């Protein structure tokens, strides 16, 4: 896609600090470095986000995750690591070429945060089963 910044990185039109590359996948440092070693893993093919990601491309992209995660771990010895992919503007997606963020963690005082409330009392078992069934009904093969 000609106006996509990540396609431009794939095509070598703009520079990036690359950490991994193969025929289908590229990993490079996120320019914002939310935490030290913050890395993006992308497919070389332009697919917008998790909704558009095809299973065959997903397989290739996710196969790279443990390679890069362990390389970050060896290099920086973080105490943990978060992986996330923002899907849609409301979820914080700003570049519409699928990417997985790998965010090494350095303790509670580092610069990454995620609100994670528990609503365990909000739904009955029955409602949980109905909710699951509703999603299951929409799974396409
Ligand atoms: P999103 O907000 O879509 O989940 O993540 C997009 C990420 O791409 C942001 O964290 C942002 O810092 C990063 N980014 C945007 N433009 C560039 C760029 O030109 N080079 C690199 N390396 N990262 C970029
Ligand atoms: Zn693209």
C-alpha cells in the first residue's frame, strides 16, 4: 500500500532499526520506545489489523514472536514482557498495517500501563455460557 508507513519500511523507502527479517515477516524497534527494546513485528504483506489477518499470514507472524521475545530477554533482562495488537482507532491503532507490539517490562515504574478491571461478579454462569455460545456461533472456518 503506497501511503502506508510500514509498507515503506518493508520496501526500504524509510529506515528502521531492524531486529529480525525473513521472507514474510519483519521486526524492528518502535520509534516511540515506550520501554527499552519495544519492538514491532509485522507481516510484509499489507493486512490492516487483526480483523483482516489471514490464518496463513498469522502463522508466519506469530511464529516469530518467541524468537524476538527471547532475544529481547537475553539482551535486556526485563522482568516481564507484554504483547499487544491494537485493533481499530478506538483501541489505539494509529498505523493500519497489522503489528504486534512486544513491550519488555522493567517493573511497576516503567512507562507502559494497561487498565485491567475484574468484573467477575457481573455475569452469571448461564450468561457466560450464552455469551460464549453467541461468539462461537459467529466463528467461521
Ligand atoms: P499503534 O498505535 O498502531 O498500535 O502502533 C503504531 C506504532 O508505530 C506506534 O507505537 C509508533 O510509535 C510506531 N511508529 C509510527 N511511525 C513509525 C516509524 O516511522 N518508524 C517506527 N519504527 N515506528 C513507527
Ligand atoms: Zn502497509
